[in-house]
């Protein structure tokens, strides 16, 4: 069984989930994607996959909300997505920093990876 550095695991896992705060840039997907392919730690890989799924879910709902804005109901969806895209990653970062040996799992997201 391989040994993985807990501090490195915490930082990389938090970085995966924290990348969503760069959602207007390619870093929100690029950082977890790069970490997924570079790092061998299975917990960090699982957190990177979860962060990618989360970001793709947020992008999908933002597009749907943007389209529905024409009908005015989209503002509600965009507000919910906005709150979700800030609160959920903060909870994930706290979770991976306090419990680095378990990957964090978001609720209510599409599992594409």
C-alpha cells in the first residue's frame, strides 16, 4: 500500500474544489483536469473528478437559466445556481481539509466522469 502525504492531499483536493471560483475562466475546469492527470493519489483523483462534475453541472444549469431568462423564470434558476456555485465548493473545501482521507461528494450534480 502506498503512502500519500496528507498535507499535499489536503492542498490539492482543496485546489480542485476551489478552482470553481475561477468559473469565468478555463481554470475552473483546467485545474482539476490537470490535477486528475498528473497526481497518482486516488483521493485527490476522486476529488478532481467530483470537482469537474460539479463545474459541468453548474455550467449546464447556467446555460439553461440563461436561455429561460427570456421567459423570466430563468432569473430564479440563475439565482439558485449562483448560490449553489458558491456555497457547495466552500463546504467541499472545508470537508477535504478536515477529512483528507475521504473524497467529497456533491449532491444534486450530474456524474459525467
